[in-house]
C-alpha cells in the first residue's frame, strides 16, 4: 500500500511509543511495557510528584540516559522526508505522544510534544518564570530545587492525572479540525485525549489511517483503514520511499 501524499492539503500524523521501539526504547503497554511494574506506574502519578518527588525522579531520571544514547530509526526518518516533500500549499503537522525527542533529533521541524520531553526539567510552580531547560542530570541523589523560586523542579513530562500542555493541545485540535489526512502510528490508541484525535479528523472529513504492529483493541470505528506491521518498515514503504 502507498499513500499519494500530494493529493492532500493538510496532513496530521500522530505518533506513539511504537515508532521509537526500533531505536531500542521500551513501549508502555504489552509484555515488556514500562507500565507493567506497579511501582513504576505509581511513580508516574501526579500525586507522587506532590508527595514523593524523589520517586518521580527515580523513574524519569533513569529514562534520560537511554533516551539520549539511542538513535532515531527509519520511521523517524520517513516522517522527516514526508515533511520535506510538502509543497508550499500543503501543511504538515507531527503530533507526538513520545517524550524522547527523537523526531526532532531526526530532523522533523513541526513537532508538537503532547506529553512533554523527558530530557527537559521545569519548575513545579506554574507561576514561576523559570523556562523549561534541557538537563543532563538524572537527579538520582537529591530532588533539585528551582534557582528562582525554591520550589521543587520536575521532569517536563505529563504525569497520570495531569492536564496536557494547553497551547499544544489547542494547536493540535485546531489542525485536526481542518485536516484531510490523518495517520496514527505506533500507538495503542487508548490514552485520551490523543486517542480521540481521530474523531476530530473524521468529523473534518479526513481519510483516517491506523498503522501499528497490532490491531487496535478495541478498534475505533473512526479509523477507515488499518495497516499492520512495524513502523520502521511500513512508513518508508507507505510514502514510496524505498523498500
Ligand atoms: P503504548 O505502549 O500504549 O502502545 C505502543 C503501541 O506500539 C502498541 O500498540 C504496540 O503494538 C505498537 N508497536 C510496538 N512496536 C512497534 C513497531 N516497531 N512499529 C509499530 N508499532 C509498534 O504507547 P503509546 O500509545 O504511545 O503517556 O502510549 C500513549 C501514552 O501512554 C504515552 O505517551 C504515555 C503512556 O502513559 C505519558 O507518559 C503521559
């Protein structure tokens, strides 16, 4: 199967952990998923950040090293080429649920990070003016404090129980409401609100495609097509870019 991208004006792609699997990063669900471990799930809850930030840092600090040492794969690269192939009258937006920054490292330019980026740190206080910053430290020894206001510093990722970054969400829904092609790749499609993006695209009249290793369970009827396989193989083929 191939998609003629030139036939569309406004393309939105949503990616999930499956896109980074070939780079060697673990997904969240499934047999080897990060969330298999109860303690890890607890560490990712917003209540833990409030009461035991050291535990939050143990989980997310430890993810920094693998994220930094792996390389983008053929799926990331295919998405870069997709963006580069756009004509002036076409729009392309990549929305990712991934927190690994691999799309940007591969060279994607228009990327919205819906769930944050694990390599960045920010202040817990929403009124503090400290900007999120790239941080090489895993903070396994001590919970860091904000140099401006003294509050606890936190990883710049969305925890369970937290609202998504408001501007990012707004930009995503604006693009979805007018898109004519929507492709979701490597996501189990069960975590809201990203799991509902396909509905906005369908209402807009877009062609909606689900690409994943496994079928979506339960299947969302708003997807018109489902293609099963590995993102790093499917994506280059889909866009007519080699094998
Ligand atoms: P999941 O772990 O829920 O789903 C990953 C999907 O990728 C699964 O359906 C796999 O079958 C599929 N998959 C695995 N390897 C693949 C490959 N090589 N090619 C294509 N597909 C492959 O991850 P997400 O859907 O991204 O949120 O999870 C969504 C959110 O839930 C995450 O962003 C995270 C998590 O809680 C936060 O941390 C806020």
